């Protein structure tokens, strides 16, 4: 079954496959069956970016002078998470 191939991928592999599928308008289930090395050739750097996303985000915040411990930042994070939760519920057929 093709969909189980996607579900069986690591988080990094799902991210890379998802980005490639969106970029090239190809079903993710189809791409999930390819070897990871082949997928990486189609979208170089995506796996490394995903695996280092926390360090990259921290560096960007520091460069922009944003304090992630501030109350203002924490409120924005909470609001964004709430909105994403609502979007997830709508996508799963549940109303928010």
C-alpha cells in the first residue's frame, strides 16, 4: 500500500518528500517509495535545513533582535499555535 510508505518515513524524510511533492505536484505516496538519496538529489539542502531548523530559527531570531523569552513573543507563539490547531481541525473535517 503506497500510503503506508509515507507513514513509515522518518520526520525528516516526510518533510523532504512533502516539500518535493508540493513543489513538483507529485503525490507524496509515490515519492515516498524512492530511496532517500534519490529524493535528496531532487531537493538539495532540504534535509539539512529540516534537521537544523532549531539552530537556524535561533540564529534568525538573534539576528533580528527578537527575544524568544519575552511575553510579547510567547503570546504570538500561543496565538499561532491556536490558529494552526484550528486549521488542523478544519482539515480533518472537524469544526473549530
